[in-house]
C-alpha cells in the first residue's frame, strides 16, 4: 500500500477493494451526521463494483496514528467551456472526534495536487446550506460558493419515468461508459 505522509501522524492512501466495508462505515457515519440515514443504501458489493471493478469513482482513506478516521470519494467531471476534466469531490468526511487536526485540509490539498498532476482545470464539491462549520472551513481554504448555479437531480421513480420516455430504437447501445 502506498501512503502519502502529511506529517508523522497523518497519512493518506488510495482506497482499495478490501476497504469497501470501511468506506461503507464512513458513508453511514456521514449520512447520520447529515440526518440522511433514511436515504443511505450504500453497500460493499455496490462499492466494489462501481469503484474498483468499473472504476467510476476513487477514494482516499485518511489515517491518524495509523487508524482510519476519514475518507474523500471523488471522480472526474468535465468542463465543456474549458475543454478539460476536473475532479468532483462527492463526499469528504472525518470522524467527529478527529476533526480540527488538519485532516480535511490534508485530503483537499492532496486532491488539489492530484488535479494539477492530472491536468485538471478545477476541484469542486457541494456543501449542504446548513453546514456552517464546513462552509467556514471551505471559505478559509479559498473556495468560493457558486451562487449562480442550482443543482438539479432526477432519481428514483422520476429517473425511471424519464428513461422510459426514450424511444427503444434510439437507445445508445453503450454499456454506461
């Protein structure tokens, strides 16, 4: 396993297939923090398939004194205007008892460095409007909220309905890649 040592206590590494159970625990801890447990369905098999077999996303594991205490799950997006890929951080989470130790900052700095190394044009993420501690933290890093953009989502039954409106003869025939 390759580690990036931030200091003598903090180290980061890319998640591996064997980390699926750990990632699920972190995801459920995040869902609990965000009061969204009723919407959380992540499981090891899904993570193994989409992250480690189909390579749809990547994750960092953050360790403090050799104990896993947080993660950042991310994937590439693309800017048509810039004509370049970016990195989108879907989730970043540190166990509450390990916050205020530069762990979140270390993960974001690592991801910023990764974006630069990969030739990406930006690093982006979303934050819940009520999460004032995170908002203050992100602004302290120099991140700017994009007030002119509203995120839209189609999921569940509405996703199935929308997918069903496409004429069967016009389906892409692609496997989702």
